[in-house]
């Protein structure tokens, strides 16, 4: 079953194209890693599928009644809210259902038999939803996630505006995980997490029964949790089955094959152009030259993407210090005495001394 369909997506900023006729699909239960160099459009893609950004062209279609949860590290938390308040807000829709259930219960006494039967069915449906989403053990679920992400150490009654950016990101991640949406959209979720918390998040995502799309530069983490890779490069989006390491192997083979095909085609183009140039003026070979020119005109020319410049770092080699950091001879250290005589007496100085050498 398809949860999300993106068809013929084209988008850019000014004269810079980000996507060109891109298509994407997310199936139920898929754990997708969205990878690519910085600036290729991974976060832009998230903004488009969540409706925060309208694409220039194309269609984004979600399945009906799908709840998507997006870890947006730029979300503003309201002053006065505690960590507990933010985490508890993950269950706001369940509290709304509880309120509706209470209203139905209050109305049962005045209902006729037909209406009562309908209301009882709705009550049963609401009750099932509350039970399925652990509504009656919310406090323990909040503490479980807070402990796993190191939030209990901060104190759940701490005002969120007094916390650092990294701590607020942890809270937003905890809220998102507690919501258990049908699809998680995670943009660098391991930022600000230490090794212990990353290990917990890894186990959580491995066991996550719903779908998620993950952006991460943490390759070992990606390898452990994803089973599909979508690679963004040169305005394209390509799908690979498997983890990140498998994607790299397939991508390397694909790239080598493309480069080999490019070289063969360039050689063929050179030979065709050479033949046309030498024979188009001759009456006896003009038809053959025109035939080769038509072949050139119809040829689907292979283009290789320009290699992105790679950063280089050069660090000077530090010389290992010797046994001694510094050495002195006949050094005198002292200072002028301006204090009363008890200080001079304590230092063992003559009464008329104005300079102390140690």
C-alpha cells in the first residue's frame, strides 16, 4: 500500500534547479534513508511533502487518514511550557477523544433507543482507539521516552525556554516518537544525542512498525535502520533496495558503466563527425555523410555530472616538544615591597629593603 506518492516534481530557487521531473513513492513499513551531498535538496524535499513549500510543478499525494510526523529542529516552543507539557501534547488528539467520549456519556440518559445504539458504537470505537494508543499509561510512556533521551536528568518540570537548542531538539524528538505517526520524517535526529541515546533510538527505529524517511550523515546509524535508499544527485532522485553500504556498491558499478558508455559514445561521435566533415562535399559520398549526420542529430547524448569539488585540509605537523619546555640560568624573580614592615619581617627582609628577590 502506498502512503505517499510524488509525481513529476520540479522545483528550484531562482535560476538554480533543485528537482527536475522527480518521482517518489513510500510504501507501508518502508524504512527509507534519504541521502545526497549538502545542497542537493533533502530538507527542501521534506518541506515540499509536508506542505510547507509549494513545488513549481508536480503532484504530492498522501493516502487518506495518514498522520505524518516531522522532526523540525526550528520549531519554536512557547514560554511557560515545561518538558512534561511538550511531551504530553503528543497525545492531544487522544485527550480530545476522551473529551468527546465524556460528552457522549453525558448525553446517553436523554437518548432514544436508536440514538443510544449509535452512541454506544461510537463509544466503543473511541475506547478501542484510546486503548490501542496506550492512553491509560501516558505518564509511564512519557517517562520511558524522557529517560531514554536523557530528559529526566533535566527535570520534566523545567521551562523549555531555559534549555539549550540541543536540549529542545531532544524534547521535540521525544514528542514525535510518542505521537507514533503513520510516517516519521526525521532530519538528522542523532544531532545532540550521545552514544547511549543514539543506541536507544537505533533500537526504536529497528522495531518501528510504521514507515519513516530519515536524513542522516551518520552512516553506521543509517546502515542499522534503513532498508531502502533514495539518492539525490543532479536534480534526480533514484531508488536503491538495501542499506547504505549496498547502495554505495551498486552506485559505484552504475557510475563506472555510465562512464564507459560515455567514452564509447564520445568516440563514436568523433568518428561520425570526422566522416561527415570529410565526405559531405563529395558527390559520391554525400548521401552517406547525410545519413551519419542524421544519426548524430538523433543521438541521445550521454552527459556526465560535473564532479563536485572536494574540500582539502592541510595541517602543519606539530613538532614534539623535548624533555624540557624551557630552561633558564641565573634568573632572578622579585617584586617591589610596598606593604608595611610586618610583610618585610615575614619575608625575612631588612627594614630598609624596597625589593624582594625570591
